[in-house]
């Protein structure tokens, strides 16, 4: 086992890895940018080092600076978390060159699966089911036109080096193809430095289901069940659950077996996720592989009883998997909400700023992975993910009920969050019935009626004013230091009353 691990990330995932290190008796090292000096992961780690300016290219994406910091502090391994450099083959190679263990797959596996077209060709050779389309980048409009005519419209254009919806275009007719191709290539080049785009048959409103796998460095590979990831906005996941409402034991085994074949074909080790598109007839097709830990890994942990970060670290230290496929059991149901600093009522506009009040949920079946605290200022420079709230129950109905209760307990003051969006999602009859696909959230948002000017805005303004008064009221420290105004009665409001009044105003 390693003695010291550097976490090349920030926010809630850095805190998550730090906690795993502490449980394993491993020293943790945090890195931080200018604006993250007071972040929770810095406060939790055993050691912390400044690595650059707020701009990610000068800090969390600076390979040379991160590897140098790990070398200087004596870290034997680096955990990349997710995002930033987690799927960067050059970073993994730089770690290897410096004699530092990268907690993840080999540079070769990352490089192979990082190219969607290379991955498609490799999976095609391995007999993995693929969505019909090209296995190489589209070289010309004429080639795209011919392929689209052969497989039939609608078709999807996708960036070969990308993800997250960038360089992606849905094309319904021949007239849309040329401008869509030019636009996708331009966006892909700008986002990934690679304008290669491939084409495949579009599956309209599919389900997006992924399979978690673990592979050690001794040739053992297992799957840990699926996650339903169909609730997306602009191709970004918003809510995930495990198991999927539509996947039974037989389908799970088929998907799991294919996922193991994908990992084996890629020469993969450590934690990874195979993503599939599933059509209305439950036919599933390989989409891509994420060569890292996923944001939504807690739902798999809850239904399997396994700690994926512990296992990542143990695999990287050359231990064998401590179980075989037949020993893995799925129990209960888990649902995860990604809590973002954004305003769902204002086109999901980012909402950085100081957290003035934080009321966190708890109770049976509730897990909260968080990177925030009361008094912390959420920076504008990074992804606005603040925390993950996960509800677990004996079945899906209980998990939904517990999560709804917890969301109603959750309050983050001083900034906007998307908590209200999850209350709408989990209360929706179609969601509760498990009728999901990748178009679900767009349809839900389209049904929402904007707040009318019938007095609700005035009520909201009054409530905000009352909250501001309560929030600025003198506290006990002002009483003890004699800083109360002459007009005060010398009594600070009870913290219990303040929290209760704030809850009532919600």
C-alpha cells in the first residue's frame, strides 16, 4: 500500500478521495489554485500545495507542475479524480516517467478509448454491438452524404476526440447535413484541438445506461451492475440511479458480459465505465468507455456495498480483486442528484458567490458527498458542481421518497442551486413510473409554466427582504465583543429560530 497519494483535483471528488486515503492509513496531498486556497479539500488534506492561478490551464491542467509537486512532496501515487487530467494519456505517461503510480488505466488504454473512432474500430473487431455508422472520421461531405443515405436519417455527427455534447449534431434531413458537418467539425477543433467527426445512426430518445467494471493488473475483470443515466441536459448527466428500472437479471448479465469484453479488448485495468445506448426494444449498443471514476459512482457503491475508491487504490498497488463475479450482489436502489451552483429558473445561469447559510440533510438512507461549507465562496472559474445527494432504499419507491425528504431539508443560502429542479423531477409521475429516456428532462422543462406577475414576484421580494434582515442580524460574537448597535436590546437571535424561519420562508 502507498504511504502518500496526491489528489490532482478539487471539490467534492478531492474530498472523497482524501477520506478514502485516511481510511486506508495513507497520507493525502491536496493541490490548489489561487481561488481554491480556502476550499474544503485543502482543509481536509494532510498536506496542501499551491500550483498556480485560477485558470485551469495554469493549475489543475498543468501536468508539469502537478508531477513536480508530487515528486517534491514524496507522493508515490496520483489519483486524478474525474474531469481535468483524469482521461489524459500524456498525464498518465508523465506520471510513469517520473516513477509515480497513476491510479487509473495505462496510457495506452486511455489513448485507445479516448478516440471514439479508434475505439469503434477496436470494438468492431471484438464483436461488440455498435450503432451503425462510420468507424473512421468523415473525410468529406460527399462521404457523409453517402453514409447517411445508406443507414437512413436521422443521423448523428460526433467529435472523435470529444464528449459532453461538444462537436455533436443531430441531422434530420439531407438539407441539414452540410452545415451541421461544418459546424460540428469547427466546434470539435476548437474544443479538443481535433476536428475529426464521425457519423452514426441516430437513436431518437434512447435510454443511456452504463456498466461499471473493475479490472486488476492480473487479468481479472468484473462488472458491478448498471446505472441509469438518461436524465440529461445538453448531453450532460443530471441525475443517475442504480439499478436501471428496465434492466432485469438476464439483460444485466448480457450487458455485463459485453462490458467485460470491452475492457479486455482495451487491455484495461482499474475502475472504468462502459456506456451504452438502449433503444425502445431494449437492444443495446456500445457508445464509449470512460477511463476513470465516474461522478455517479456512489450509487453503485450503495447497491453493492463496495468502496470503489478503496478498490482503485488497492488495484493500483498491485493487489488482486478480492472477489469474483458470482460473489457480487445487488441490493436495494440508489438515486443521485448533482447539486450545482446554477439557477434553473434563469436558463441554468451559473451562480457563484458566498454560501451564507447551509442546512444539510441527513437521516436514514441519505448520503451527501460535498465540497462546500458555510462561509465558503464558490468560484466562477470551474464546473459548478457543489455536492452529490444520494438516496438509498430497499426499492426504488423508498429511494425516491427518502431523496424527496432530503431535498426538502436541503438549503444553500447566498447562491442559487438546482435543488428545486430535482424536487420537480422526483415528483413527476413519469419519473416515478420509470418512464425515462434522454429527452425526458427537455420535455419536463418545456412543460414548466413561468412564474406569472400575479403577486408571486412581490411575495418573493418580501420574503427575500425578510431573509436579508435575518441573515444580517447580530450574532453571539457581536454580543460578546460589544459590537451591537445602541438600538439593540443586546440579545442575538437564536440560531434555532433563525434556521427555522429560513426554512419557513422556503
